[in-house]
C-alpha cells in the first residue's frame, strides 16, 4: 500500500509540472499494485487517471476509467461525484447527470455534487435552477475544498461566484451584483487565511483570482496579473 501511495503522489506531482506521460505512468502503477481492486482509494486514482486521459484527448480511455468507478458498489460519494465531473469534461452529459444523481442519493448534502449539477443546469439553459444549485453548493461546501494546483476547484467561493454568473444569465443583474459583492468579501477573507497559513497558498491564489474576476464582473478595470 505504501508503494502505491508513493506512486500516486508522484503522479500528482508530475501532473502539476505538466509531465503528463510520467504522471500517468505513476498513477497506472499505483492502481496496478494497490492491495484492493475496489474501494474509495483506488477509485480516487482511477478518476485522476481518467482526467489525465481527458487532458490528452484520449476520451475512450477516460470514459472507461469513469465507468469502472461508477460500476463499483464500494465507491463513495466523492468517487461518484468525481466520476460525474469526469463524464462532464469528456462530453458524456447523460452519464454525468446519472452520476450526480447517484452521488446525491448517497449524500444529499455533498456540496460538490450540487456544484456539478448546477454547472450542467447552466450549460443546459436553466440559469435559475443553476443559481439555486450554486447557492446550495456554497452553503454546503467547506472553505478550502478542492485542489487548485491540480485544476480541481469547486470550493465555496467559486460556487458563490458562479451563482452570480447564473443570475446574470437569468437577467437578474441586481441580484448578481449583490452576490458578486459578497463573493469579493469572501475571496478576500480566504486570501487572508491563506496568507496567515490557515489555508494552503494555492487556495490564496485561487481566491485572489476569483476576487479579480468578480471585480471585472462589477465593472471595474482589473489587472489580473497584479492580483496574483
């Protein structure tokens, strides 16, 4: 198990560096030597491998990994939701909706599943439903959720920001501005927490980015590079 965990960590590290082939080799190795072929830990590695396949445009391989996770009765709500995100990124919208429905059946208060459902509602032209979903995700997701360094960010401040986007899309500009003003305050708070080491600095970077995007939504001219 320790060798498998080490391979998994190396895979994540090489992915951050953009060395996808080496990253995939380590994650594949971790899956091969993991003591069990089922369970949340190995499914986490499978969804990570699937996302790498998506990054490389190898969609069939990606879908095979996500489907393996979905078929595993031992998959937890995190695995199921992550598979749903994978299906969504791979363009398999129906399978993504089935996965998010299964995740919410497992744990109705899992914020990241509400975030995914809201994303799909927004993409499908249901901004009001999306706004409500992002609001639920914001309320249910703890600060610091996600992994900005790996591009996996669905934390509370991001959900709040996209709630504003959904409201604007629905034509409710006043409500959108109110949400973005709150987003700006929350992003600043999270950035301060990261600066004080209460959260990893990668979350501070993400919070500062969202603060800059929010300012732009509020009609202010922003140099994003200065904020980061």
